[in-house]
C-alpha cells in the first residue's frame, strides 16, 4: 500500500511585522508583505513532516475574501462580501504568486518538490508537489450577499464557476500538481446539488491535472451524489465525523474509480490525536474503498489550532505515511 499525505488548507498564522531595515523600508513604501513569512513558516512545517502534497498554508485572509476581494463584481464592506455587478474573472491569477513562492521555499528544503509533479510519482514517493486551492462557487455565493445584478443564486454560482475556472487554469500553468476545490456549503443542503455539481465540473473539466473536491461536515444527504461528480479525488472528514464512514459504506460501489482523501486527524480536538485512533479511522475507510494508493490528511483547516499542536498532529500522519497502518 502506498500512503501519501496532504493538508486540507489553512495553517496557524499571524501577520509578521516588518523587522529588518529592508522590511521596514518596503513597509514605508507600502510594499511589505506581512504574510510572506507566514507562508515560509507553514511550508517549512509541512516539508519537515513529509507532507507529499503541500499548499501555501492559506495564510492570507479567509477563504471567501481571498477570492471575492479579487474577482470582478464583488465588493467587500465591513468584512462581508457583496455581489454588486456581473461576476467576471480577476485580471490575473489570484494565488499563483503564493503558489510559486511556496514551491521555492519547499524546493530549497527538499529537492523532491517539482512543479507539475505527477500524482503517480508522488504515490511512488519519488516526487512531491504543491496544489492550488480554490474556494468553490457554492460556498462563495452562500457566504456573500447578492445586492445587485443577479435575481437568483444559481446564476451567480455559474458566473463564479467561470471566473474560478480561469484561476484553476492559471494555477495549472503555474505548476500545481492538483487543484483542490473547497465546498463546505455542499453538505449543508443550502443549494440544489445539481447546481453545485455543474459549477464544480465547470472548473474540474477546464484543467488536465487531478482535481480534489473537499466537502466537510456530515455527508449523509450528499455523499451518493458526490460520488458522481466529475473530479478525481473526494476529500472528506472521517475523524471528527465518524458517521461519514457508515455513509461511505452505504454509498460506495467497487466500480468507483475515485480516490478518497481520508481526513483522519480531528482538527476540533485541541491536542495531538492518538495514533491508534488515527490508524483505526484510516483502516476503516480503507476496508471500504480497497485501494492500493491511499491519501491521508487532517479533517479540515488547522488555522484555529495552537501551532505546536498542529505540528504534533502532522507528525501522526507522518508516522503512518512512513511506517504504514
Ligand atoms: Zn473543510
């Protein structure tokens, strides 16, 4: 069995003040980036713990604002995203610069990191890669207020999907080994699943690299539908949501060619998970999906955790990656 690890996204962070002379000089010119050091910090932590598919740590703003702040048609007022006009793609890639910077940091620490790394080589532990993360269309629209232009959420979702497919293509060109679409809102039932599906597939079919769809929460009403989405990997929470194992067992069929990202660290638990518990979660899912290649990761974002606890948690999946289940 080949086991690889990834992270879902956000990592503990804080903005770093300008300290050195050069940093203070850039700051005075409005050019200092307080998040650059946070990316270095997150990436270093991932690489040290043998994470095979890293990300930039999603250290910049929250998952909605990072896109709504750049895509045309939105306006952020008092921390809330408002849709004010026709949604069209951002002028340039939103997160490609951070992807590149994170790659450079990772490569300097471990030569196995490659741009456009292949999933097969990552499973063979020959390469490591960096994925691009996009907040999904359903989640962005349901976290925003429609103020103008759209009479239904559905059309706004489709226009965001078009704007985000541009972002996905930029990340692919920038060297991402995969695109992860985060759609926490799908499991809430707030949107017609057919609309969410069409929007996700608009993005997934626009790139040639593997696409991961991350949906958190209780999947009992949506998992069967999710198995039919045109994506390569479905990433779910199983540790803090053990009922998802039962739901998967009911819905899974041996013909399913999708890979399942096994969320096996409980990110709501503010201490390091017991390795035996984590192994049990992985084994329970493995028995259902019966795959040679296994992808394991934390349940969901780690941002709210104490940094030392986050590191300790990653060391648990590092041990499973290196020693097996
Ligand atoms: Zn999540």
